[in-house]
């Protein structure tokens, strides 16, 4: 089967291309640079030069494809022109869906994020829960609006399923959006020695292989118009670094940095960015997030898609082994 994957050089997209190719599908890997170092080479993967903001190029890429996985997104913390978030995450999603309709694509899986729900108050969020705080982060806001675009096309009769990964980590290149692997790699190299606050803040960590399998299961078994959280285990920063230390065998004296200090530093970074246009290391809205938990339940995906969650220690061990080898 011919399948198009957008974001083929991204952390999730590249691995998804490989697994689909290994299953015998002909994968059209859409990317702006067909010589990109993160693009995986495989006999069943065809690099296709294109841009999700170019409907004509998209239509050409989708010819003959029955399925589309739309994983491409602007997943950075910051970009110089904030409109880029809207263009890449909202306008481009509209382009992909509109073009898929014209090309006769049978089914689409759209990659969103658990960020559309944002922080949690007490219990893990499910697909049916509303967001409980406002949108301070451009990435989360624009991914939410992209989901509204998906809903419009579903109402028009298009077969689209949405998946919402949490904080993804695993074997693969360390990209701007891959913050979890950045932490792991930094710790292994002795460059990451910070635990935010008291270390009690909880996030949900999803293993890359599970998330990729979840995408494919969503394509095969997902119900049109539904969302599926593709997560892992909820872990605090303390639990995260304790597991990392135990499995890696590397011990570092960690510094617990009070949230007030982090917030002060983030304001300096924001001012630096405003005055110079240079990318910030950290922003105030992300500092505020460190006071809140991000717990998510993947039970719907487990029950309806057969989604499987790799135990956190095992996922951490595989990631550490990969990073040490590379």
C-alpha cells in the first residue's frame, strides 16, 4: 500500500516511516530536504520533496496514496516569528486535509499532542476532559486549533483519527522538540545537573516505539473523529532522575533549583530575546508550567487500539543504550 508520512525527518515521523516500510508498505516520506541526515534509508521509503504549506506539492505527493500520517509540526519552544506556529500547525493541517480529500485518500491519522489538555489538577486527564487552564504556550494553542480543523473535515465526511502523544523519548536523534532525550543525554554527559523545584512535579513519559505502534493501530482500528492519548507512565522529576541514575550507573550530584530562581532566569532570557532576537534557553510560561503536573491516561488507546506501554525502566534502559552507542 502507498502511504504518505509528513514530517518524515521528525522524531516520530522518521521511525514511523521505517516501521511501515518494514511491514512492506511503500512509504512516501515528505520532507523539504530529501538529503536530510535524519531521513531513514530503506528500499520501501521514497523521499519526496515537498512542503505542507504548498498544496500543489502535497497533491503531487499524495497521488496513489490510500493513507496519510500527518506528523509534521512546529514543536519548538520558541521561534522568531510566532506566526510560524499558526502557519505550520494550523494552516498546514488544513492544507493536508483539503488535499487528501482532493486526492481521494481513504484515511488520515493526525498527530496532535497531550499539550492540548495542558496541566492537570489532580487525576490523569482522559480524552473526554476539558482543558482547565488557558493557553500560554503557542505550540499547545495552535495544536488545539489544528484539532478544530480536523473536526471540521470529519463533519464533512473525511475519515480522520487523532492521536495525542505525551512526552516522547527513545532511540533517535536529539531534536529541538525532543526535550526528554536532551535531559537523558545531558545527564549521561554530566551536563545536566538540575532538578526543578523539589522534584515532585509529575509528567507523562511515552516510549517512542509504543507511540509509533499506536499511530499504526489508530490507522487500523481507530474510530473516525476520535482522539487517543498515546502516553506512558506518570513520573516525577525525582523518579525520572532516580531511574536514570540506577540504570545508567552514573551518579551526579544534582542541584535542586527553586522555581523562583528558574522564573527569574526565564525573565532575563525573555528580555534577552526581546532585545536581541536570539533564541531563549527558557521562557516564563515554561517556568510557570513547572508548578503543575501533566498526568494522562492511555486507557482508551489500550482498550480500543490494543496500545501497549513499555515499563518506564525498560524504556529508559533502551534509550540509554542507544545514546551511549551513538
